[in-house]
C-alpha cells in the first residue's frame, strides 16, 4: 500500500546572496508540483558580508599577525549560524573569528560531550584578544 501523504523537514543553509524567500521559490521550482506545500517554520536571511576595508578588519589582521605570524589573513565564508548574526543590525563589521590553534581532535570535539582545548591554545587565544583590545 502506498502512503497518501508524506512530510519532509529541511534544515537549509542559505547561500550568500540568497534569502529565505528566494530559497523557498527555488524549492517550489525544483519540486515543480503545485500540490506540494512548502512552508517555512522558522528562518533567517544570511548575515550581510562584513567589510574588509576598515579599521576593525585591520586591527583583527594585526592581532592575527602578532600572535600567529605564520598565518595568512583573508576573509572567508562561515556557513554555520552563530550569535554574531544578531549584531549585524548595529554594525557593518561583524567578524566571526576563533583565535585558537586547535588540533584535529579538538576540532572534532567542538560541541561534543568532551569539548576541550589545550591550555597552550587557550593561552595563545588570550594573547590574541589582549593584543586586539590594546590596539583598537
């Protein structure tokens, strides 16, 4: 016997330049069946891209170079949601950055039952924040 109804719940990461509405529109086009209902239970548009041509980004880069001289400083796209999205309403420069040099095991343990970082990584991260705050 075939089911007469089906339901799917989607957890979608919205691409930069898209919105919740444009994503729903795309889903409707891909499904191509007007009898399929697409409904958003909750959603947020992606955060705007933060500026890289200002003092805040320069200060962040200077702190990285002071503490991690072997690192390259470059913007990147963060694909997970973070609390930083709430600050976009008050600033055009919201940077999601973790100044800890983590091992593969520490990265794998993020948000796990045994989440941890080494004392050395914590110390180096604290040095980063100290440099950043002192040079703003």
